[in-house]
C-alpha cells in the first residue's frame, strides 16, 4: 500500500533474486547489484516467475534500478544504478 500511495497508477517494476539464489548472507547485496547491472546492460527486466497474474511487464527502456539491501542487525543500504 505504501508503494501505491507514492507511485499511484505508475507502479515501478519490482523483482527479487532470492527465489533463485536463496540465502547468501553477506553476498546478497552484491548479487542484487550484479542482477541490476545485467538488466540495464541487456535492457531486460527479470521478473519473479511465480508472481501473481497481472504483474507488470517491461514496456519502457530501463534507465535506473534501485537496489535495496537489508541485513541482520539493522543494516540497510540503497544503491541507485543508472545508465
């Protein structure tokens, strides 16, 4: 609901890599950055295969990707990657 409140009808594409790689602890942030870089380089959004029907698909070129990483002990980092 918070995302809908901020973005309204223009919801951003949302994805995760945890379904594919599982728990990677300290490497998870870097693996998420790698996935974001690959999506930007290939201009292909990698969605979650079991997401609910009607999930958004890529309709515009990817220009920026925000990677959020949250760890145990309250660590939280966000990195904005762009072309």
